[in-house]
C-alpha cells in the first residue's frame, strides 16, 4: 500500500499529465482560431491561459512543499525536482498556444494564413497536439519507447518548419503574412521542443540517463 | 564563519552569475557577427555554446547533490531549487545567442541586416548584453531595486522589437530578410525575458514574493 506521501507524489505527476491535455487542447483551438479567423475562439484560448498558469503554480508549490516537509530520498527527490522542471516546460508550451491565438486576434478580420499554406499550418497544429498528448502518456506510463517516439514526431515538426519557410518564399506572400507565419512556425516548433524536453526528463527518471 | 555547505551554496550562485557573463558575451559576439557578416566570429559563438551547456550541467548536478546530501532547511532549499530554475533560464538564453549566430552563418556571405536596420539590431544586442550583465549583478548582490531596473530594460527591448516589425514593413525588405529579422528580433526579445525571469527569481528569494 502507498503511503500519503507517495500518493501525493503520484498525484503531482498525474496533474502534470492532465496539464499536458489542457495545453494540447489550447494549441488545437489556437490553430483552429488561426485557420478559421475565429476571434471568439482565439479570445477563449487567451482567457484560459490564466487557468493553466494557476495549475502551474499549484503544482510547483506542492512539489516544493513535499521536498521541504519530507526530506525525500534520492529517487523521490529526483522525481520532485524533475517535476518542477517539467511543469515549467508545459506552462511555457501553454504560452506558445497563447501566442498563436494572439496572432489570430491581431490580424482579425484578416487571415494570416494564405490558402496554399493552410494544410501546412494544420499539420503543424496536429503534430503539436499529438506530441503533447504523447508527452502526457509518457508521464503517466513512464514508457521509454514512447518517449523516443516523440523524437521522431519532433523531426516531423522540424520538417514542417522548414517547409513553411520555403512556402513563404515560393508563394511570394506579403510582408505582414511573412512576419506572422515566421512567428507562428517558430511557436509550433518550440511547443514541440518543450514536449520532447519533458519526455526526456521522464526517460532520465527511469533510466538515470540524460538524452543528448 | 561559513561552513563548507554554505560555501558551496554561495559558490553555486557565483557560478550562476559568472555564467550570465559568458551568455551576455556570446550574444554580443553573435550581434557583431550578424552585423559584420563575420563567419569566423559566428562559428566561434556556435562552438562555445557547448561549454555553456557543460557549466549548466555542472551547476545542476552540484545543486541537486547539495539538496540530496544536506537536506537543507526551507530557505536554503528554496535557494537551491530556485538556482535550478535560474540555470535553465541562463542556458536557454545562451541557446538564443547561438541562434543569432546561426542566422549570421546561414546567410553568409550575404547580410541579413539591411543598412537602415543596423542601428536597431545593434541596440537590441546592446540591451541584451546589458540586461544579462545586470542580471548577473542581481544574482551577486540580491539587489531588489536593480532587479526592478531590468523590467524597464525589458520594456526598452519590447519597444525595439515593435520598431523592427515596423521597419520590415516600411523598408519593404525582401522575404528572406523579413524571415531572418523576424526570427532574430524574437531571439533578442526572449533573451531579455530570460534575464528578467532570473532577476524575478532572485526577488522571490529575497522577499518571498513572486513578481507577476
């Protein structure tokens, strides 16, 4: 039977995984808002970032309290300190969803996404949500193979990121669109990086080895 | 007299401050490389990022060891856990200097910076170095007033960031330049954000209050 202390430790990890769901959904909504020029949905993503931040501070406080009160042994301490790093990555990914939503809002009622780039942006949004969802699964299951799968998803994101720069040039888009798409591409790419970073930390907890 | 444990704690903070110097210098060199189309200097910044990463891992390991071995009391524990967060911010700022250097290298022998934008990029590089230098001073002195000064420097960076988007449009630059400058502008702006974030953590250590 687990004692109250280990239950709290598990509960922190489950809340971290839950947080990846919120952040993944935020990025999906931000992508839809961007593609559909949906001001209301963009505003919803912007408004809800505050609740992601509140969860972040709660998890941070609980992990810190547990370290301070329980003087955990090495492996539990490593889990708690690592969870402090993971929560910061996930919160930052949430900020990036917020940034995508802000781009959608800024150009309203115009669209930042030329028709010929819609599918690339859609794919970036889908890979972003998928990689964050898998990141949550990695936290829940501590599945090292799944964590490695995220590296391949991240390669797909990098490929999309390169493609989008090519499209900006090939389509000879206007400068405002070029700025928006360059920023948005960067937001998706960083979002995926944060998911990978969290997955790597889980691998580190399981194997004791830091991925390069 | 300080015991060995508190000496190690101080030493970690001093090494953090030292790391801000390396990172600030890296951004200054990257800016020069970008403005002067200096491939050798760009390569130097890229090569030296590895040593910043090594210092990062060393500081991380030492802070972690100290938590694990010494079961520190609340305030020391807070300092150590916070130093783990600070070192991650400073390392990430180093990555952003690396990214600026990579833009310089990618376009070589062409320049990414149109003559009319040189002074803005130069100012962004200068504010970046100054804010990171002050960040090191805040770590060393725990001077809360100085920490607040960084917020104003960050406002200046945000103003430069806005100016650069205006210049992209007003100068009607080419799309490759628009992409490069949009990315570089973002790198400087994030670099300053990381310095501010570190300074806020110091304020938190001193006052127990998290800045919004």
